[in-house]
C-alpha cells in the first residue's frame, strides 16, 4: 500500500493518468469532442483531398466535405457503371466467337498441338 502511494507522487503516475484519461473522458463530458475531427479525416482520406491546403473553420470543412462527396458521385460512380458495361460487352463478345474455318465455337474447338521440336535443324 505504501508503494502505491509513493508511486502516485512520481511523474510516471501523471503519465499513466494522461494515458488512461481519454478512456474516461466520455463519462465526464456528455458529447464526444472527436466526432467532427473524425468525420473530416474520413472525408479527406476517402476523397484523397490531401492535407496540403485544408479548410480551418467548421463551415469550410462542411462545405469542402459536401464538394468532395459530390465529386466522388460525379466521377467515380459513373466510371464504375461504364467499366461494368465494358466488362459485360467483352464477356458477350467472347462467348460469340466462332472459328471461320470449321464454324465451331472457339470454346468448343480443340486446342492446337504445339509445333514439334525438330532437333535435326539444330546446329551443334
């Protein structure tokens, strides 16, 4: 017991208190102070906005977040839809390939044998 009381008077006890205090902070305060900063970090990271030039005021952060989300909706969403259309057309074209010589589908045609290795043509 005496060792614990002696420990409370050391600078390491203050360091331990500072390490544990953020866990108990929501019990003391009715709101979370980290939520707005966390939301800004998430929007800036997901939109690859970067941190070189960033808004400082809360109104600027809200406006920049709305513009970033609109930019994602304007460019990334149509790009995914167009890419999906390209893949679908490619798969349809691949299924309809027909051999011009025999008329069979290329998926049904047997694979051609690799050319035979003619060892008599080797120089040695």
